[in-house]
């Protein structure tokens, strides 16, 4: 094949490969997406990077993270110092961070991991503990319907050499869990017990930032009882991608090896790490405003007569509208039909740094309007929730579908 024919063939292939994914109206589309995000109560995972975050991120270093990426290394060191740990590891997702943490702690089966039955590692990570680590999971229901206690742990943990059972090697807690704050004194009690039994403690701290912001407790104190902690940048903090796993140097060295094995070794992560750094500096201080807006939403719902099944301790409110004759699909469909649509998803309402006060007001107005229409049609609310004498389990919520984070 002569050079002209070869160049023509290459040109045809290049034309076939070429693609432009940036639409002519992309800026307008992005503005529209930001508006939709500001009126969505589905999750805080939908937060989008701001223009200011992008502007900061493009100045990041250009290293390869499998070898050395300076911006990412600086972020890892900062989060390790912040949490009082020796080292950190940047990971693409919270699920991978949790699963690598478990795999690093667990050495030789048989073994089990004890956690709350609502926890992310148990319900929303596709059975990862069993698949990646061969671990049995002891999913425990809190006796107080809010958080696990030392008594709960002692009643369900597996200790001893009975060959019928998989001994517990890791106790995995989550803070926050469904937006609720795990009392630190109970964590300390559980940690003391775990240490006495030679067990490891892991924290899924995807939203631990909310605990620090709400309680004014330093992250170092919140993380001290744990051998490893996973912290997320892409939920309430608004970064596009990433979590950080922290622990001892030896632990993180093994976790880095496992990250490669899991397919999580990345290349030019500087722009992602810089986005996370921007989120820490400029979005973390906004979390108290988020909590105040969530409490405003809760108060408004109570004022309408909606039953609150889990209060706004941080950024989430769970509710039950059935006492007003409403169901979740009715609210969701009506909200989506507004001139400026609102997105709601079952019984969980999540407020985030990009939720606007106007969106909260509009959602409350909509629910009140629907409730008034039901009342005008003759619906009479019951005098109290129909629980048949059994306290409602606020963790079994109608209308919450699998797959949420």
C-alpha cells in the first residue's frame, strides 16, 4: 500500500473515530440541570460541580496516581491528618472504599462482619462483602430503632471456636445512617469492646462531614475509635467523584494494592482530587445551612399534618403522608407536573448544598394543596397513626426503593 492510499485510509478511520459530545446548547443545558438539581430531594449524590470548582480543579497537577500524583497525594495526606490517621487512599467510590477496607482487614475465612441491617455495606453494595471477601454478614436490628448499642453488638457478635459459626472479625458502623447521628459515647463503648476481643472497627463515614458540622466535633475525635474510615466527597460536599479511605500506613499500603486488584487504580486523578479539596474548603462550611433547611422542611411537614417517621438530625427527613389520605406516587407525580418540577422519591427527602429555600417552600405548598383537596373531598385523618399498638419501625419505610445511596 503506497503512502497516499495509507494516509487516506488513516483519514477515514480518524473521521470514524472523531466525536463531539459537547452539544451546541451545553451551557444552557448545564444551567437547566443545575436548576433541576436545586429542586430535587432524591439524594445528595446528584450535586453538581460549580463553575468555581471547575476553575480551581483545572490547575491541578498532572501525575499518574498509580505511580505518583502530587495533588492526590496532598489530599490523601490532608484527610489522614484531619482524621488522626497515618495515611489515606483516594478511591473512585464509597462502595469500593468500604469493600477494600473490609478485604484489607479480613485475612483468612471463616469470618463475619457485624453491621446495622440498614447499612450501606449490607444493603446497597451488591453483596460485596460476600463476593470480594467471602464474609458472612451479621445484619443487626437496633433495639432502640435508631442506632446499634453495645448491648446489641454483644447479643449478635460471634465469639469463640464453635465450628458452626463464622467468628466476627470486623464491626462496621455507619455515621450518619439515613441522616441520623450515631452517639459518640455508644461508638466508644462498642470500640472498647471490639478492642478487647481483637476485632477491627470500620466506619462508613460517607456523610461524617454532617456529624462534624452539626455537633461541632473534630473529625479526629469522631474517627479515633475506628481502625479504618471511608469518607465521601461526592455526596453532601458536591465534588464530582471520589472517597478517601484512611487508616494505618500498613493498612493503606495493603489497601492500595487491593485497589489495583479491584480495578480502581487511576491515572490523571489530580482534577478529581482538586475538586474534592475545593469541596472541603468551600462546601463543608455550608452544611449547617443544609441542616437548618432540612429542619424547616420537617417543621413545615408537621404543620401540614404529615407524620414524620425520622427527624431531620442532619440532611434527611423521612415522612408518611397517609394520614392525610396521600400516597408517595401521588406526591411524586404532582411534583413532577409543576411548572417548575420538583423531584421526590418515596418517603425520603434529602436536602443538599444546592437545594434552594424556594424548592422547600414549593414542595410544602404542593403537599398542603393535595391534603386540602383530599379534605375537601371528604377524607378525615385518623386521630393517631394506626400502628395496632406496635411502635412503628422507622427503618422499614414504604416507598423507599432499593438502590439509593
